[in-house]
C-alpha cells in the first residue's frame, strides 16, 4: 500500500502520533464500525437481512457521528433500530482517554511550553484552538469520572495483588522532573482482574508506597493473601507494615535480569537457561532439588553468580504455594508490565506533561479503559482451585 509523501514544511500529524501509516485510519475506522454493527446485532438477536425467530427488533438506517482519535477524526455511521433502543458505550469509553490526551496537549499549548506542532495536533484533532477556559470545561467532567473510579469502594476480597511503578516526565514550576506512577492490580474471588489504584508520587519510596497501600485499605482492600512485586526496598518495607499477613513473591523476571550483573559478557547460555527452568517445575520440592544441582554444577565456573543467587532466590519461589494453574500468571509482574507498556505507548506522544494533574488524568483514563475491558472478559483465573486448596489446608490442620 502506498504511503503519501508530505512536503517538508507541513506538520506531519500522523508521523507524530500514528507512525505515518495512511492505512491506519481506515483500519481503525473499519474496526470501530464493526463493533457498532456487532452491538446492534447483539441487541436485535439477528444480523442484517437475517430471518431469525425470536428477534427483538429491526434496523432503521444510520446517522453520522464523528469520533476524535489521535490519528484524526473518524466519521462513523451509527446504526439505528426502529424502536430507538440501541445505545453504545463505545464513544464514551474510547473518548475518555482521548479527551485526556488532547487536554494534556492543549494545556502545553496554552502554557507556552510546547512547539507549534503541539498546537497543530490539537487543532487537527478537534478543529479549533484552545483557551484556558475551554480546557477547564474539557477537564471538569473527565476529572469527576476519574476521581470516582480512583476513590471507589473495594467491596470484595482480592486474594492476589500485583504492584509496580513506572515514571513519566512532568514540568513543575519550569523544571522537568520524573514522577512515579504507582499502580495496583487485583484479582478478585471471581478470578477477574481489576485496576485497583493509580496514583503519582515524587519518587518510589517507602513512604509513597505506604501511603498508596494505606489508601487502598481505607477504600476497603481486604483478603490479600499473595503479593507480587519487584525487589524495591521501599515497597517491601511498606508491604510488611500494611499487608502483614500476605505472602510476598519477588518477580522472577526482574530477579533473572539482576542475575546478569554477576555474569561475564560471554557467559555460557546454558547457565542462565537452566536457572530459568527452575520456575517451570511442578512443585517447590522439585525446584529446590534442581536448584541444588544447578549450584553444584556452576559454582566453580561462575562463583559470583551462584553466591549472589543462592540466598535471595527463595523469595522468587513463593508462587509454588499456589495452585499450579496460577503459577505462570503470578510468578512475575508481567501482567502489570503489559499494562505499563500500553500506558507508555500512549503517553510517549506527550513526552513531557505540563503538570502532574494532566499526567495523572491521562494515565488514569487509560487504566479505566483497560479495567473495563478486563471486566468484560471471561474470568482470568479459576479461583475455585484456590478455594479448594484452602479447604485442604484446613483439613490438614484439623
């Protein structure tokens, strides 16, 4: 497919926000249009021109509606039904994060901290330039919805909790600083994932993590049995103070990454590969037998590695106390890392946020989008396995 060439003097919007793919806009438009048609089919119980017994109604033409996205405005045909019952949450859900994105760019433009390209992007996306008052209106309803999400009560227990942080650059009083984005994912008794908390802190410290966890508990977080995180010292101390009864799993991916520091550049690939295999064993006893064999095999050739690994590796094997089907999901923070990658993909366009409020607004909007998608999925884990394991432990202790 041919990609259009732009003059060197023009503002290349797609190169800035969508990697300059001409087909991207039509591809996304087709996908969104298909979602609308599928929603109508689900409501009516029949597709276009299908004769189905028990159908709930009939289609009745379309109306035009625009959807603002970071690759431009999509002109969509929204289906109607004869009884006027069809409603879609697609626009509200999709545009929540898009509004936050546009607002961040607009604030940059108004505050004079951006280039003319930022102004061009916002005008291309929305068809007009922004004033401080128009930004305030744009943000007001969005902030109310995002605050309600961030402060909602956590009514049910969450046996599994995954914690991690990433960093975004924010301009404060004319100085660019990094802000830690603290995120918590929980898995409830029904086996579904939820984004439980998203907040900003000046840095990832014991006090910031403790405050974050205390806020979660104040909102009702309870029933946490197992926490997964990296080996950040401040986070570990905060966990021992706030979630005293939860078992801790050190992310094995971070651990193996750190183990590379003990290896020479031209180390034997088999050494690290055999260490990785310990995390695929059936149970803890088997993993410990293989660990002993691994230490014996490599201690002469790589003594720094084996000495550095021997003591802390037990912190990465906590997941073996869980049902075996849960091991691959809870031996690392990969679940949250994927969410962080999605946030990074969407925030890198802004690069430097004009203030902390706009940063938190966009990150939370993206997390709400992912959170709602997770709630619509089938359960992520079969928590009946954990419940049966609890019963077995009670019987053994009786």
